[in-house]
C-alpha cells in the first residue's frame, strides 16, 4: 500500500511546506484553533456541568427515597391528576417506621420560605424545613459542628435549629453561630449545629441554604396546612428496589388503597434527577456541538481552500514526483498529511487556549477538562484535516504527470 | 545482438488527443522504433512534430492510443497508473530541461527521492545517493540546496537522481536547454561518460549540436519517424 518511508517523506514534506508558508499556515491554523477551542470549551462545560450534577445529586444520598404528593418528573396530565391527591401527613412517618424492615429512618419534612435575621444581618427567603430528630439519619447529611435536635426537643417543638453552611456564613461571618439565637420569620431559635457544606448546583435543595427546626415548632409558628415530604433512608444492606416495594406497600396500607386502585403518592429518588438531567444534557450537548462545530467547519473550509492553493502551486513538483515514481496514493497521502498536520497543530493551539479559558469560565459555571476531552479534540482536529484535505489531495493524486510537468 | 538486449520496442504507436467535439490531434501516427541496451539515441524534431509525445510514451508518463510498447520485453502499453509509476521509478531516469529539483530539499534528499518511492531503508538510501552524487562530481555539494548550486551543478544533481535507481534508460529532455554553452558541453561530456559506462541514453532535443553527441539520431516530423540514422560508433541496432 504505502511504505513507511513514503509516510516519513510525506510528513517531512508537509513540515517543510508549512514552514515555507508561515503566514498562510498560521492563518489557516488560527481557523482550526478557534474551532477546536470552541468545541473543547463546549465539551469542558458539558463535562463540568455533568460532574457538578453528579456531585450534587450525591448530596441527596443515593439510598434516600422521598415520598411525596408529586413525582419529580411529571407530564401536564399527570400533574393535574396528582393535584387531587390527598396531602401527605406527618403521622405517616411513624407508621412507616413501625412497619418497615428494610428502611432505617423516616423523617417528615415541611417547607416554607422565611427571612432569617441575626443582629443587623438578614438572609432573605431562606428555606425553612420543619422536621423531626430522625432527619439527620434519614437524609444522610453530616454535621460540621454541634448536634442535631433530640427527640425531646423535636416532640416538644423547642425553639432550636440547625443551619446550613451558607446560612452560617451569611449571618455569622466572624462569630461562632453555635448557641446564638436567630430570628426566623419573627420567631427566635437557638442554633444547635451547622451542617457540612454540600456545594453543587442545587443550592436551594441542599442543606447549605436551609434552616432546620423541629416540626412541631414549625406547625405552631407557620401553620399546619402544608404538604409533607417523607424522607426515607433505605437500610445499608437492603436492596433499593426491594426497599422501594416495601415502602410502596406500606404507603398503600397507610393510604388505605384497595387492590385495584392506583397509587396516590409518588416515591422519588435522586436517580430520577440523573435521568431527567441526562436527557437535558443530550439536547444541550447536541445543540452546543452543532453551533461550535460550525466554527470548526468554517476552519475546515479554510484548510480545503489552502490545500487547493498548495496543490496548484506545487503542480510541477507533483509532476516531478510522479515522474520519478510516486504513485497516486503517495501523492494523496502527502497532501492529507499536510492538511492533517496543519489541523493538528491548530488543534493543539486551540486546546492550549481552551485550558486557561476553561479556568476562567469555571468562575461562572462548573467546567472540567479531562484527558479524554483533550484526546478527542486532537482526534477531531486531525479528522477535520483529513476530511477537508481529501478533495484537494485527490485532485493532486489524479494529476496527469505530463500536464503537471508542463505546468508553469 | 540478442533479442533480449532490446530495451525499448515501439510498434505502430499512435497517439491521438481528443480536443473536444470532433476535433482530434494526431500527435503520433504509427511510430515504430527499437532501442537496444547501451545505445545513445537523440530524438529530434521541430516543435509540434510529436517528439515530446514520443518522449512521454517512452518515459511511461503517457500511454499510446494504439500500438504496442514493450519495455524490456514487458508490455507497458496498457498498464495502469500504479504499475507505470513503478516502471518509471525502477527503470527510467528522467533529466529535465528545467532540472525540476525540489527547491526546499538539499541535493542528497533530491537524489534520495526515487529510492524513497522504491521503499529502500534510509541508511542504504543515503549510501546510494551519496555514491550517485560522487559519480557526477558533486561529493562536496551533497548538503547544498538547489538555489546554492550553479545551473550545471543542478543538472548534475538531476542526473544523479536519474541514475540512483540504476534504471534501464536515461531519458533527457533538452538537458542543456537552460545552460550556457560551456556548461552544456560539460553535461554532454558527462552523458558521454555515462554512455561509456554502459548506460542507455535517450536525448530529446531540437539542437543539432547537442544531437551530434548521440550515436544515432531519430528525426520525427508530423507524428512519424522521418529518418533513423546511426551516425557514429558501432551499429548496435543493425544486428
């Protein structure tokens, strides 16, 4: 087919040609560099968001189930149907806990938005969660400092609270929040503990921006007519599917559903978020890559253009090479090498710029540039070169040696 | 002479160019020529005579419309591009009027080029290329690029390139056309020497003074052989 020596010669000729036409090569490379930069940035952004998402959903705990009136992903019709469901009740938590064998902890949670205040500092619209002492175990969150409220405090509706890391940072930038009293929606609560920071993209859904108070205190202060979420932690040793089935069975009993009736509750889990997110990512990625791919396409056209120029300029050289024994495939390979080499260098430049750019972008959104993205980017740039160089190289390989030698 | 010493055997070669529509140009109208090993032949003719077409066919750069061309006993008249490339690489050494060296490569690399296409490993390649350059008196110039060499030296590099694969024929197209008289004579002396060493040389020219160096002159006119005369030395073709 084509010998190693011919390949070496092809690369050598390409390098010489690129060096001999510096300005032209640099300009063409710039086009590819831009394209690869854009595509790589897109890749880094999508990878970063995916990773951040995974990290964020892991904050929900992989073995935590949420019994709720609504499912996390619902169509319009399903939603309107679910609206007529009876609300979840706090008492369910005890009923589930008593009957379950595969479930470790159950904690009801109710939610409202209130302003939190300490001295002159205010945090507007905090998520305030009313729950029981079981919450910490049920949610799998870790406490950085202090202790979660006890069963006595929970049952008695004591004015105590545990706050998220962001709440602590906002209200207590310089002082230790433990044992301080904050006002939430006008009512005072003594801080018992601060949660470990969870980070991620779902600030409002993680503990970071939340204040946890005993559910009885919540009901007393902010009213009782609220929808309840039941946080249920599956036992470490239990199978998730079996545990979910058990929970479903218990819930059906609790809700007194007869055999033929549909479930009038939803069991949500973090996996569901992953599935929704993956669907969204695929769409964003496709659109993003099409748009950024366009710039690469334009770069590719530039390569094609310059390769046509190169072939025309070197018509005579092609004739000489053919006269002394270069076969079609040799000439084809030589020009493909040149196109691929220009693109590979352009691609490397693009990647070299993409890395610092991704660090800047990282200030605004999560990004990640693993080796796989870099490898794909290099591959894509070489491929661009081969694809764009194909037509000009084919033209060169088809040149008639007699005509080519006569070309002035 | 034995039959197998015939290198080039052209039988009734016709070359017609289709110029589009009904118009056709008959560049060659049935040329039959035999050239034997170690002949020194000049092909002459005014422009438009078909001389260049004949050279292209002999050089396996082009194929005849009809007729049979045997090169070293092998029919090359209907070979495909790749096989013709192999024949050119191994059997034919080209020397052009304008030298046609690769401008960005030094003399050594220029001479190595046919060996690269022949798939010869680099150490052996370098050895053979150096040898060929030494043979044409350029041992001291191997790393010079064409623009650092005089016209005569460039043509010597081209001759070295043509010879490096030890081809069956050396095909030179107006080799002195771009050289001054003195340098031209030097190149012709080199050809004479190569002929003495046993090379088969075919010279294409329109200059009588150059053609006179050859031992046989084939004159082409209007696509036909006008005359074919042995002018000096032993009559190799007459056997």
